[in-house]
């Protein structure tokens, strides 16, 4: 249940607040944390923002991103612990210590599985992003919506709604977007940074992968492989291949896709995707991997060719089992 009043009371009673994001941070947890930071600073609070892992490069433009610290660097005491977009204590990682050090705890989150681990829990599994809840929270704090805060909230909402394309995209997301545009959100510029622009190595690698794309099971499974030589030729890093598998699934006629890449340590990393009703988490689990129903991963030892054949064989079986 949302509890913006409870959160506002906890904040009113605190002079200092430590805000925490989840491990492997995404736009929603970072946007939420930095928006709350700006609002609380505006209210005259002392604020620290913490995350166990590094902020993704494309989010570093947000105001306050450079102030985010690893929890072990903390020397201060805070009256209130506030986690944002953190579905359970395990997702706090090293920030769990900060929670223990604070007498008062609160959280704002939108994961339906959240067990309510804080004293004050504002949790709404139906919210499209934690950042939409933060917009409402600002009203209860009587904190003005500034352009800097709007940028933070846009990052979170656009990230969790797949740039306003996923099923979770709801009217509230657009209502909040209206508010953000009112205060001068530079939508086109940020959309370019977050969703469109790519580095040259990234584009070269994408070209290489698409050129090598082949199809199995009468064109229903797209298969792409990238060797260490491909990465070297394109002057690309492994992370530059992170979203390439989606192009396989976006090919008309396919319902499953896999990208295999040779890592520097010799292991083969597989990214699997499926369209509903097909699933790939079961395929991944069978081969020692895991993930979500429509997006999963596996890491295997062996040659690129042999392991890819193994994974594709499992995918074909899954396809047959689902379609009959
Ligand atoms: Mn989120």
C-alpha cells in the first residue's frame, strides 16, 4: 500500500537521511534516489546517497550522480534510512549495514513481492515505476518539482516502462510526464542519450552480429554468435553486446532468439529471449543458467559452436513442446 503520509512524517522527524539504491542499479532506483536527494536537500536535510555498485555511465549526467557513495565509504550517522526501488533486503547488498545502523527505516517501492522490510513501507506493486510514486511523494513533502528533479524522474519512468512501451505503462506514468514537461524536461535530448545514441564500437558490433544472424526451426529462432575476434575487430567490449539479442526477436517470423558471445575468460555467455507464450527461463535452467520467462541467460564452458548447438537444440525442443 502507498503511504506517502507515513513517509512524509518519517522525513519530517529526521534531520538526516541516508538514501539507498539496489545492487546493479537501473534508471528507476538511481532516478528515485537522486530525486529524493534533491527534494530533501531543498528541505534543509543532510542527505547521503549510497549504492553497492557503480552508476551506469549513461546516468552520470543526472545531478548528484557523482555524490553516490559505496556504503563502506560512509563515516556519518543518519536519523532515517530510506531505500527506493529495493524489493527486498538482499537487493540492498552492502547497503544492508546502513539499514542496521539507522534507528528509523522507511522505503518507497513498486515491486509486488516486497515483504515490507522497513518500519514505514510505501509499496505499490501496481505503480509502473518507483519514480511515479516519488512524484506523488514530493507533493506530500511540499517539495517543488524542479527541472533537475524532473530529469531524475524521467530516467526512472522511461527506464521501467521500456520507454513507454511495456504493458506496465499506465495513465499515471503519462500524468507524471505531463508534470515533468511543465517544468522544462528536455525530452528529446534525454531520449537521445538514454535510448538512441550508441558508441561506434557498439554499432560496428551490432552490424557484425546482424550480418551473421542465422535462423533455425523454419525461421522461428534467430541465432547470433560473436567471437573474441569479432569484439577485437570492432574494438568493442562484451557489454556492448548487451541488447543485440533483441534484434533477433524483433525479426518478423521469429519467436525466440539467442546471442552467444565468447568472453575474455573463454566462457560462452548466452542471452535468450522469447515472445509469449514461449519461455526461455526453463531452457536456461536446464543448462545451468537462469532469469525471467522471456529474458534469460546462461554461462557455459566449451567451444562457441558446440555450446551454441546445445542451446539451440534445447530451444527447438521448447518450441515444439509449446506449439503442440
Ligand atoms: Mn523499478
